[in-house]
C-alpha cells in the first residue's frame, strides 16, 4: 500500500529550492507540493546575529543573507 502525501499550499512544486526527499536528502526533484517535501529556502550565505539588551529586555535579531 502506497503512502498518501498531505497536500500543502505553501510547499513548492519545481523551482530552484531543494525539498526533502523520502530518503532524507534534499533535491529540487522532490518538490511535489506535499507537506512532507517542504522547501528549505536558501542554504548558502552569511548569517548575522544582533543581540540588544535594554532595560532588562533581550532582543535577538537574526538575518540571513
């Protein structure tokens, strides 16, 4: 019996982003619009983190770029 996949409106179909395959790896070929194959977005680039503490409140801002 084949597993049925849950459809998702936010998961990509095709495109350049990688999606999770059944074997646990990521590939653009696995982007079928299902919830199980959600896209992972950009996986390269730099990340910067800014931590600000003001009046006892800590604010953390993470930016991928």
